[in-house]
């Protein structure tokens, strides 16, 4: 009875059982984070007009302009020399074959072969190739025994393994070994022998050529080019048996005969063959323009320190799968997080106007290029507008508008959130995060993806990572993957706006505590997550 009486007194006083008082001002302005406001802005950001907001494309430019307009309406400071935009210098790199001839015949990418490569430009010319069979090296069978292929052009059979009367020469059973079943083992083994070029033959290549479309280049943050000391890996030409026979034309051999000689004998048939090969390939770089969008609210007595609320406003653009719906609207990913941060910014702007602004400053950071490899946040971490040393926490939101697959039938389907990273650098931050939920939102907090052994590696897959790797404590808010993830069906109509607003309020309340407490959270934990993505 005495315990019940004490608890009642605490509740009447607005104090939780953990000893934290509810702040009436925090609650007053949290009420500005509404489902109605979220729906209004997400309906714009995830509309077809914005064309899926792909980095470097028109739709992303429209989204950035919309966000800047809203930050200006909130009278937030434009912190980049008077602008809401931080230019993000990106480079799009495609790796292209400029010419390839075999025995004086010109061969064409997408018609006769497919190509994979990286590193520096190369010009290769050879009057011989080394046929290395299946490219397998085991105790039972070794295509490369006593054969040095370093710097050589090699031709290999890139499917299956030697089988004699239905029995694998490798496994000695009717079941093929992992040299056949693994997608990477054979190629990694051959690459390790340092050939200059690999001609990989498979009958499966013909189907891949039928569906071939030139791939978009890989985007990266533009950096000053520096010579690499690492040797470039061999380029790989995936070729059909017909193309292989064109390459073997002057050798007196055919692909079919070479393969049959191994399969019939069960022994390696590695040999040097005459073939005139000439190929030029290398990277082609193009500058791409994009922006991060920033709004700043200055604090009071602790204004030199700040909390960063972040979300990525980009998505994956227009679909090419031939479906009727061409726009990947990205309503949840990450229109929901972007809208959440915008709603939080509105709440703080109203608080400051009413004379209840935070002690520390706040940066509302909408980043580009997350879907291309966390590029906008990488750029910001390399070129911070406010010193990283003064950034006490990053609260990052990426997908908070839906119910994930694991909660579809749960009693908590509309009252949960996955949190990742809160305890990875700071015990203080984890306690602050837990208390914000216990005192205000009372959601079920799921730490499944916080496990260092998480096979999905969610910790590495959003923009908080570029803060955490620079020693800034972070919390990442996430609703889990659902059936519309990275599909054109990720539409506004499927968003639960009440749930979006409640999750955004959790993020807001956590930040309110961080912004107004006397001391910043101490970095006192050695991060147990693997160091690299």
C-alpha cells in the first residue's frame, strides 16, 4: 500500500518512477508534431512530381527546394554562408571498354560480352592466352598446378566443375562442390593469382546479354585524386561460348573441345594458346551536383554545442522494371523521416518564438545520396558546417511511417520503434533515450538491430554512421523493413501518420533533454560494432 501511495504522489506531481519530471514546455511543443502536418508535407515530398527524388536528378532538386522553403517559413537560420544548401561535390564513375578486338574482329559490350572492372585505366595487348580450365585448385584436382598466370590473359570455364560419369572429380560424389555452388569462390581464387585479364565463359551469359542495359555509374564523394599504391584487380569479361570460339579462332581449338577434354579425362588440361587480344578500358568520371539542406536554430547559454537531427531526403528515382507505376515515391524511405525532422523543426521554432528555445543549438540536416552510399552525410562529416567536436549527438530518422514485417500481427504493431546505436558510444545517451520514452511516449523499444551480429547490418545502413565513426554519439530510429521496401508501391496511402508523429515525438523528446541538460553525454563506451561497413 505504501508503494502504491508513493507512486500515486509521483504521478500527480508529473514525475516518473525513474525520477524524471515531465516538462510541460516539452509537452506543449511536442503537440505541434501532428499526423495532419506530417501528411501535408509527405504528400508533397512523395508525390509523383518529385520523381522518386534520385540524387543528382530533377526530383531531388525539387525536394531540396521544398525543404529549404519550409525552413525559411520557420525562420530558421540559413547556416551555409546565408544559404540553406550545402553543395555536395559528387563524381559519377562508369567503367567502360573503349575497344576490344580478338583476332582482328571487333567485339562489342552488351552484344558479345559483359564487363566488370575497377581501378586505373588499362591497355592490354597479347598474342596468347592461357586456358585454365575451371579455375579450380584442390588436392583432388588443380587447374593451376605449377602454372604462373601472373600478368597473363586467362580463359576459364565459369560454370560447374569436372564431372566423370555423373561423379564430381572434386567431391567424389554426385553432389557438386562449393566451387560450383559459391558465387565468388572460383573468381576469388583466380584473382588471387594476379592475371591481367579474365575471360570467363558460361552459357548463362547469353541470357544476361539479352537483358543487358548500360548500368548507371557509381556515385562517390569527389576527392582530390591521389595515386593508388594498390595493384588493380583484373578486369573480367563474361563471354558466351560463341565469343570464346572467336577468341580461340587461331589456336586450332574450340571451347567445346577444351571443356570435353577435361570432362572426359577428369584431369586438368591447362595450356597456352595462340590468340591476338587487344583491349582498352578504364574509368570515366562525370561531376554530379547535389545538396544537403540545413536549417539552424541557435541556443542560449550553451549555444556553441549542438544536436543534429537528420534524415535523408533522397530515394531511388524512377523504376526501369517495365511496371505501370514508374515512380519509386519513397513515402516511408525516407519521406517519413524527412517529414519527421521537418515537424520537429517546426516544434522547436514555435518553442523559441514563445520564449522557450533550447539552451544548446539545433541543426536540422536533410542529406542527399544516402541511397548511393551515405554520400551526403559523408560529405558533411568531411566538411562540417559546425565542428564535430561541438556536436553532442546525432538523432537520425530513416523510415518511421509503417509497421515492419515482424510487427504485422503484434499487439504493439502501432506502438513500437527499433532503436539502434544509443549505447554504442555513451551510457548517458542510452539512459536519456530510455527515459524520454518512459516519461513521455511509452512505446515498445526493440533493440534487435543493435546486435553487433545483426546479419542485416542495419547500424551501417543510414546516415548516423558517418557521425558515429567520428566519435559522435548517435541514436537511429527505424520501423523495420516491409513488403514495399525499395518498390514503387512505397506510397503515401500506406503511411500510418499517427504512428509517424508519435515516433517523431520520441525523437523530439530525446533531443529536448539533450539540448537543455547541464552536461553533454559523455563518450565512455568502446563501440562493439565492427569498425567498417
